[in-house]
């Protein structure tokens, strides 16, 4: 549920503002809304520090855990020196490697000319002997003056790499190749030395990984300090008084009043106004909080005046997961992968909700696979393995179930809205939409499945339409009321039908997953296990096919399972996800 918030104004003397903020920060309940744009030299320094340490942390986080070596006897240095050292090591290492690549390309170009010292060539020119380098064809060689000495070094296609030696500077009518600055052997030695130096620098860089947690802790302190000074510089001033504005959860009112009375602060706590920008704090029972990781992944937060759909999201997301994956074998693989992930990384997570959610979702896929007798596909299974619910094997029944889930899901949304509107007469409009949704369910079965339209459908459609027309926006002016309701009906009646039909995606994606599994199973069985090579190839086909399905499964959940909850369901609840998180001013922990 979304926690009710209170708006608060807190007034203190200018000389006591810092101390007051410290005490407020200790309470950890005030979400600050800046009255002035935060600014000041202190904030500039803190933001520069934050950029520096974040860059160092980012570089260390890119290190593979396997490369990290423990270093004994490390004394923790000043974090600024450490961060700059890490950044400098990384830059030096990459600079050397990039320069070595440049040198390597030069070496490749020189390799076909052989090893010589360019300085010797320059010294010979001072004595009147000119050595020049060319790429010439046979025709060009024939055009050379008689007094030149030509030496072919190597050949590339129709051209020769040549050196031309002359006594004195004689004009050659062809493009001369620029003399390199270093010899081949010196370049090769330089590359070797640079690689050794880069390896030493990289080794030193990897040693800095032991400071990662220290840097993260330091960054958290800087962030908290920056938040504090932002709140301080964001306060408004009237004479010698400073005041701050923010929001607190309703249950924090007594605690902050008690502190303010003790400290002698002026305080005003009121309910937020309609146009206030109130943060959203969602609090649910611990068992329901397991759905929070999904909301974090898709980065959506309901507005303060909107609704928290956590319960219905968890229920229907689990059902959708089971149908979309639809395979007990795949569900078991997800379950085992979750066990392995928790065993390897579980200690790093204080909140285990992600693992619990994955266990639940995997179990739903296993249950659905058992109901339909689907274990890494269906066609390869022996005939004695029967589904618990054979009707779910029929495409028509599955499509009808998807339409039913759609009508039920969206009806829950309108029922919720109706309860919130009651006792205002406008709640009857949502009852009307529920009747229209179930009419859409019957029409979908008629148009898609070819079922007969029941004779009672007018008793759903007509009352539903009338309720929407009369009670969407009930007013004293009957004509305005009817016009508003009729407009809503005409604009949304087709959307209701398409929204119900859109749930058929559950069937389509589940069927595609099954088809891919069966196709790879058939391909593998056609190859058989006649000999070692065919057995190896069969195993490879099975492995690739099922890994592909297992990898694509979560993607289909994000695309379809999340969409049906966040878009279709929430559009009928009028949730626009316009909120932002409640982030109180707190101390560094």
C-alpha cells in the first residue's frame, strides 16, 4: 500500500540551521523539497569528489574476480590519493597498450623491408650516398636512370619493394616511401619493453581491488554529506530565520513534533495539497515485498495519488510466467539456477526477495508443465505420460482461457476503482465497464474461436453501455453528463475488446516455446545415437535448442508478462506511473 504522507515546514534560527538539520537527519524521516536551488563552494567540492571516487570505483568494478589477488599488510591510504592512483594506473596501462598497437602496425610495415638503421641512411646522405625506398612495377623499374643502383627487397603482387642507391641526389620520377624513424629491431624491443611495463602496471592496478569496499563506503559518506549540504543551501530565508519544506510519513508526525518541541523549532505539519509534488512510499507485508525487484528492473513507481498493484501484479505475473514458459523441465532448470545463484552470491544480498520470487516463478512453470505434461517439449515423451488437465493441450481451450484471464484481470481493475469511488454514483460506470468486458470476452470467442454467441449477451452489453453513459461523469446538467458518458463509451469500447484479445499473446508465446522445443527434439532424434559422432551431434542439437529456449524465456516474460500488468491492467485502473521514490535525509550507516 502507498503510505499517507504529511507536508511539513520547519523553522529555525540561521545560526542553528546546521545543528537542526543534523538532528533531522538522525530521525531519517524527512524527504526534503528544496525551496532554493542548492549551490555553494562546498557542494562543488563534494560533487568533484564524488565524480573522482565514482570513476575509480567504476574501474575497479570492471576487474574480473578471478584476477583479484589478496594483498597482506595493506594500509588504507587517503581516498583521494588512492582514487587518483587507480585512475592513473589505468590510463598509463591503456596508453602503453594503445601505443604498442601503433608500434606493431609499424613493425608489420617494416618487416618486409628488413632490419636497418634509419640513422645510418641519414649519415650516408651527408657523404653524398643516397639510399631511398620505393614500391615499383616492372615497367617503372625499366624507366629508371642508368646511373642508379637498384636492389629488390621483396615482392607484393605486381610491385617490388626496392631500394635505390645513387651517388648524389638524382631525381627519381616516382613516389618515395618515407624513411622510418626507428629500426625494426628497436621497434620490436620497444614493444617488448612496453608490454612488460604494462603488465607490471596492470598487476599493480589489480592489487587496488582490495580497496573497492573502502571506496564504496567512502562514496556513500560523500553522498550523504552532499545531501546534507544540498538540504542546507536549499533552505529559504526570512531575516534571521531559515526554514525547510518536506514530506514525512504520517506515523512520523509525533516523533518529529517531540524533537521540535525540545529544540525550540517552529513547525507546521499539514496534509498535502492537490498540486503538491508528494513522494511515494510503498509499504507492504514482507511476503508481498518479493515482487519489488520486478518494479526495480522496469523502473516504475506509482504516483502518490495512484494505487499500489503489488498484490495483483504478483498473482497474475506468476500465472503469466507459468503459461509463457509452460514447461516443467525449463521451470526445474530455472529453479536449480536460482539455487546455484543464491549459493554463490546470496551472502552479498541482505534482501532475499529476488531469490524467493524466482523460486515461486520457477515453481509456477513446473506446475503448468505438469498440468500439460510438458517436459523439455511434448512430442518426444512416451505415450504413458499423460497431462493432469488434457483440456489444456487443446489450442481452442487455451485461447479461451487467455480471453477469460484477460476479462478477469481487467474486471478486477474496474472492481477496485468502483470500490474506491463508492458511494459516489460514478462507481456504477466501472460496473458498466465490467459488463462490457465480459461481452468482449464472448465476442472474442465468437470471432476468434467460432463459438456461438450466447443469447444473454444483450443483458451484459446494453446495461453496461447505459451505466457508462449515465454515470461516467454524473452532473446536474443531464446533457453534459450524457455527452461525457457517450464520449467515453465510444472512445473506449473498442479498446476494451482489443485489451481482452491481447491476452492471447500468452497462448501464442507459450505455443512458440513448445514448438521450438519439439522442433529441436525431432531434429535430434532424426540424427539418433547410432555411433559416437551422431550421438555427439544429437546431444549438441538438444543442448543448443533447449538453451536457446531457456535463454529467451525471461525475455518473453519481460515483454509480455510485464506488459499485461503494467499497461493493460494499469490503464483500466488509470495508473500512469507518475511517481518518484520517497528518499528521506538520513545519516551514513
